[in-house]
């Protein structure tokens, strides 16, 4: 377990095999998926799994010095509420990594309505303070 959450670090190759159907349902571009896999193999991103699905994150620094955790890939088993069940876990991990902010990009409709007011949305990127 990571940071007393149900998420566990998983090898990216195992993750891609284990969550292949979920990843396919996410409609991710294959070139983007290849980049995510490569970043995990290089140690620049980490894949984490729980019963609800897969989460891949990386840390970066914005131009103003803010440490940001970027969600590169998130996919669930399709059960409604997976994001809500895991948002707190993700934030705990992000804080433990020292990030001040968390972001993710999506072109899927509905996220702006589903997320709470702590999330901001600009040009397809969602962000909130950690």
C-alpha cells in the first residue's frame, strides 16, 4: 500500500496487461500510451493499482516553481463512483510526494459537471490544489 491507501505500485508492463480492457475503454491514443509506458520504465512516472482501476502519475515543476502531480492515465473498472472513492487516496499520495497541485487532461465530456468546486478547468486541463 502507498501512503495508507488501497493503491499499490505495479510494474507498468503488468499494468498494461492486467488493465488492457480498461485502458482500451479510455480511448487513449496509442502514441500517448507508449510515452506513458516509457516514462514508467525510465522511472519518471509510477503506475498504481487498486480494485477500482489504474492510476499513472508523474511529478513536475511549473515555471513558477509549483510542484505538480500530473495524472497521465486513469482508468476504472467502469463501476460508477470510482473517481469519488479514490480522489482522497490520490490526494494523500500527491501530498506525500510533496506536490502542491494535481492536474489531469481529458477530452471526455462530463468531467466539469462531476468534479467539485475545488477543481478548475482550462482548455481541457483540470487542476486543484493538493
